[in-house]
C-alpha cells in the first residue's frame, strides 16, 4: 500500500483564508475555535483532554448511548450502501464505531472525515481504515463556517445511489447556533439523515446544570490546550490570567455558555502577518465558548431550520444527547 494519502483541501482552509480569519480573530479579540486545532501540537493536546474529560470516553453509559443511536440509525437506513460524512470529525472515534455498526448491519460503507485540521482528518482516516477501504475514504479539510459550496464538493465523493448519513458530533457547542445551523441544514438533501450530538445542561434547573459542568472545562488540560494558541503567537503566561465564566448567549436565545477569556495584566505586543496587535492591561481576548443545550432547546433550534428529530438518546447523567434528524417534508 502507498504511504501517500490524498487529502482534499477546500479553499476555505487555503493559507490566505486562514490568515484572514486569524487576523479577524485578533482584531475582534474573539478567537475562532478552529485555531485551537490547527497544529499537530494542539491536535495532540486536544485528543489527550478529550480522552480525559469527554463523557463519550469516560462514561460507559455515554458510550452506550451513542451505540444505541448508531444501531437505530443503521436499522432505519434501507439502502445497501451508506456514505458517512463526519463534519468536524476530530479523531473520528465515534464515526469509526458507527461505520463498524453499519458494516455489521450488512451495509457497504464509504467515509468522508472532514475537519479544519489536516492532522484530525488523518487521525480519523486511520481510525476508519480497518473498516473502510482506502479507496472509499475521502479525507476533506474545510471550514464549515465559510465553505459555501460544500453540497457540490460532497456530491463528488461517493456513489450517488448511496444513502447519506451526516454526523455533527460535539460541534454545536462551539458555534453560534444561528450561524452554523442554516449552513448545516443547507447541506442536507431531503433523504439524508443527520446524527447530531449536543452537550446538555443536566438536571431540571438549567442555570445550576451549566454551573455543574464547569469543571469539565476549567481544568489543567483544557487551560494548557487553549493557551497554546496565545503562547505560539508570542504571549507569555505571566502576561495575564485565563478565567472561565458562564455567560448568556449574546444573540439573546436564552442559551448559556461556558466561556474562557485571557485577561491581560501587562502590555503585550505581537506581530502577525505584518500586522501588529497591542493588548493593554485590562483588555481581554475570548479564547473559547461552549453552549449548553437542553433537549427542548435542541428541538426548537432544529425546527427553525426545518429539521425534524426522529429519535433521541439522552445519557443517564443528562450531560449529552444524540439526535437523529431528517429535513421536514
Ligand atoms: C469538539 S471537537 C469534536 C470532534 C468529534 N466530532 C467528536 O465528537 O469527538 C470539534 C472539532 O471541530 C473541528 N472544527 C472546529 N472549527 C471548525 C470549522 N469551522 N469547520 C470544521 N471543523 C471545525 C475541530 O478541528 C475539532 O476536530
């Protein structure tokens, strides 16, 4: 087998687009999440923290919840051939498990691991290769937030007769729902299935639920991962302090999110692509946010995009939910 791999790189991740997005992040003091997964170093740090804190890896019931959703999805799909498209696939562990279940249900499978990070799509490809032949695996690097022609790009990747199952696992927390959901809905053909997972606020009290999950973010591994972005640009740890907070969705949806800000306690100047940025004492830059949903809020947000929830699976902890959806007729 050749040691070279074909990876399709969409223009949304070409160097000039990445440079534009990076400068916008620094100007706005709001870091686009994609810059936390850019380098091999960040990918390794994120994979380590995912293994340590993601309920899908640490909670057997959560893994079983995903499995139940995978089995049900495999049963629902009648076609013999399935094209699985993993949007923001990360390390691809969940997609690989789903591919295995589809295959054991007698389906022929093809896979598009898609992410902004080349390292992630290669890790996801490696996870899928024991199940999907190399010829049926089509790694795609693209930015879901800015790539406008994804329907056409994806249509080229698998046989037209295959049923399509699109996964969007752990993605919705890191995007403003009103920005990403219309794009996701626009990708779906009428007969496509969408398997979507969301981090939830556990328990009947939404605010208390969001407070309860704060330690999943405010910990050493997450701090180390998030700070990599700033340190690689020339910021020093002693320039300020990273603080986590819970804030309301600025768009007024009623959702809450955990957010991380680096607060500068002394002047730091950095230069990026011939532009210089001065962060003054008292200024802050938002590094990260993660929305927490509830099943009802997920239904409402999806319905606004004419996506109907066919079935759902919620973990016993109440911290994560998987939703199988299809465009409403
Ligand atoms: C929280 S991880 C989820 C990974 C995986 N789906 C899972 O559930 O384990 C978010 C993933 O989204 C990717 N990502 C971030 N911003 C993106 C964007 N704008 N377009 C596509 N992928 C993005 C990251 O590289 C990362 O792999």
